[in-house]
C-alpha cells in the first residue's frame, strides 16, 4: 500500500530534550515536506526537500532541523524543544510533477512541557 | 513567503448553498493547482486538482475554476451538505499550502 508513515503518533516530552519524528514513504517520491498545524493558522511549512541531500526552509524553520540522506526518509529533528513547538505535525510527499497530489502521513501530536 | 494566499478564512452556509473559496498564487512556474480537504483529527486529503490548460474541472459536487490571467483558482461546492463541513486548503509551488478555509454547512 502506498503510504507515508510517521512515528510516533503521539509524543509528550520535556523542554530541551532532543527528539526526532520519523517520516518514511514507499512511493519513490522526490518531494517531501514537513508541516505544523496550529488552530487558526492552517498548515505552515517547516522544511521541504526536492530530492536526496536537497533541503530548503519553509515558512517556519526556526527550532527545527531535517536531513534527506535517503529518498524514502525525511526525519524532523527538534534539538532543544520548547513549549511553543507543541503542535500537530504532518509529513507529506509528492512525485516531482505532483500530478497525483501530496500524500500525507497520519500526523504526530507533540506536546512539550 | 507563502506561495499561495487563500480566502476567506471561514464560511458558513445553509445546506444546498454554494461555498466558494479563492486562492491566489505567485509563482507562474507552477502547473498543478489542487484543493485538499481535511476533517478534524485527520491529515489533509487531495480533493480535486486542475492543470492550467483548462479553465474548469468538475468532480461530483466539487468544481475548480481557474483564471490564469488573474493568477487565481477557486473551489465551488455545489449543493453543499453538512458532511462537507471541513477545512479546505489550496496548495502551490514547493508543497506550500494556503492558510485554510473552515467551511460549515448548516442543516
């Protein structure tokens, strides 16, 4: 089944404790992207990647890191999480042309206390 | 830095009404104009999309109209139903999304 897999689905952590949210896709998509969703603010792009070793900042990259060492994986790293990073996070992928739309993961609900 | 600007922020219509959501884009290199639908607690899902070589596309009760000269595309929900109540997003270049429109259809 074609899908984007995010883990974990739920995470509660403490301020300053490094964490990684994983994202993996099995569709051989070139494009991958991370978003955070907060009430009333829609989907804000954190980082995106157009291919292996090619990443770029989105609208709200501060406090986040990403890497794209393999085509299928695009982890989101929070080196020192803070409470303002409490949010719902989505990973998505798309073929280069995007003709079949973006496929989203199921989301990761992160709470930083 | 948002590649697309979406309006309005929210809409309330009666059942059978036609909510219309607009999206303005900047980058003319983009050649794929999609709308996504999101229900609470779920990830967005592709609803309908259009290529710039056509001005309108219909899928069921959902219609996209595209205006290349104005750099805008719109979503119309015909004969809206309470089950259409959701948040709708347009998407643009480099996988950026609009801010979303919350549509509420009252019975």
